């Protein structure tokens, strides 16, 4: 029996401020200028289901696959929000030398900032977003001869729309394009050892705020 080796990574970011250096700043006036709504900030969770796949060289050797994501979000400003989430996706391999059923599993951790106005009596919010992320590509056993497990960095951009059914319940749709910084997981497939590709996904979301 072959034992699969899994790799994991944890990123920890700490933000510190020195109060003495900013003692002369009137915090309440800063809050008014940027319209920070501390008392009205709502957080919540949403679930994302969708489909997508690679572009470029990576896309020529794979097919579109399903994805599932869970995201925690907050709306500290009326027209500006942030979200952090995890996403998993199965991307089938479409390569003649590899038998059917083999796939790449992508496990992602990401952070995104979103901006967009509320319209239609504060029920509809179109938005755009950008962020950063990292994914771990895990290859099934039968494809390890040409593909390999690897970490890739991502710079995602997104456009979507959310609709509020109630103040706490919403649903939406999103298209995201992720610029990938490194696709070495498939270098062995190419004779030159240099491959390229990004990631295009479409998803539907449903969630709640509290």
C-alpha cells in the first residue's frame, strides 16, 4: 500500500499599532471621515457551489470541475466589505497517457476585499473584489507520473451580485479569475518543462448575516 504524503501550511499575520505615535490623532474624526460603522458591522457565513477550471497549458490538459467553498465575511462600511474563506475543487485530468478518473484536488485559503453599492431599496448589491490566496494541489495516485503535489499562490479578482431576501439572508452569483503564480505541478507534462495557466470559476452562493 502506498502512503500519500500530505503537506500543510499555516500563515499567521499580526498587526500592531503604537498608541504613543498617534496620540495626536482624533480617532472619532477619522471614523467619521471613512464612515466606519462599528456598531452596525454585521458578520456572517455563506456557502458557495460552482464549476470552473484552468486556462492556458493547464486548461488544455484538464477539464472543468466542481467546487465547494465556505466563507466568513464582514461589512464594516456600507459599500466596502472583507471576506476570508476556504474552497475545495476537483479538476479532472484530460490527458491521453493517463487513465480516466484521475484528477487534481485544489484546496484553497483566501482573503478578499469587496466594494459595491446597495441599490433597489438596499436589496441588491453588485460588487467587484480583489485579494490574495494560496492553494495546495493534490494529485491522485494514478497521475503522479506527470503531475505532482504543489503549493501555488493566487491573486483573485471577482465580480458578482448579492440579493437580500431579508436583512439576514442573501443569495448571489459570482465569477472569479485567479492569476496563478506558478504552475509547476504540471511541468513534467510539457517537453520544455515550462507551463502556464490561470483559473476561471463561476459559483452560486447562499448565506446569512447576523
